[in-house]
C-alpha cells in the first residue's frame, strides 16, 4: 500500500514499505508538452543523476536517505524514509543544528554538488543530525554563482519562517564560510545576487 505524501512539478512521492522497512518511492512525472522519446531520456538522466548525487553526498559524510532500489525503466527511486522533523520546526535557537547545516552544505559545495532546492523543508532533523533530502533538481557546478544561489534559497526559506531568524542564518553562514572553499567569497556573492534582484 502506498500513500501519496507529495505531488511536485517534477515527481510524485509516495510513502511505502520495502522488506518491512518504511520507504519512499519517487516517480518522475511525465511532461505532456514534451516529445515522448525526449521526455523518457530526460527522466532517465535525471533519475540517474539524483541517485548519483545522493550516493556521493553520503560518501562525503553528508546525511542523506539510503538508496534502496532504482528502476530506470519506470524512472523510480526507492529511498529510505527519513523519520524526524523538518528543520524549519526546530531551527530557532538551535545553534548546533545551524552549525551542522553550514558544515554539510560546505561539504556538498566543495565536491561541486549543488542541491538545487535547498530549503528548510528539504532538511530533516533526525537524532539531532541534519539529513538532506530531495536532490531532484541537483546538479554539478563549481561556479560561485550557483553555490551562492543555493545558499540564498536556504536563506529565503529560513527568513520566510520568521524575520527574526537572522541570527540563525548568521551561524549557518559562519560555519559554511569556515569550511567551504572560497566560502567568504561565496557568502559575499549572495549580497550581489540580492542587489541584482532588487534592481530588476
């Protein structure tokens, strides 16, 4: 039995069981406006890339769901179900969590991994650890612009919860800058992107 828990533009996500364990099945949504053959190739490519990003992130020491199975015929990923609470529910005054988030993103970016949808909804806190989920829009890049944009998405999602979470953001920034290659430069670039957005 499967329970739909999220319907996104890119995929349907179901809670299910795998060998008695709680699991998540992620099925990519076919785009009706795209050529069927092209859509099939793109879905297969993105499914493979997401699996590769999850695997590489885990090898880097960043907590991610374990991949249980991958089906490239149906473009489905079967992943460990991560039980816990979303980071947005427990980030306030949680300096240890902010530190772990900043350090983990630095590890990803140092390896050229851009999450692509870095929000407080896509970080689950399990036993005090930050588990990063949903790499469906992820990609590889060494560009400062891409890394800064990744961080800006997280900043926006954090401050959208409560504007007074600026202190928590500063802790994330601090530990990111401390651990990321060109970390200070990337943090400075966030302000440049914000200024550009204001002038558009």
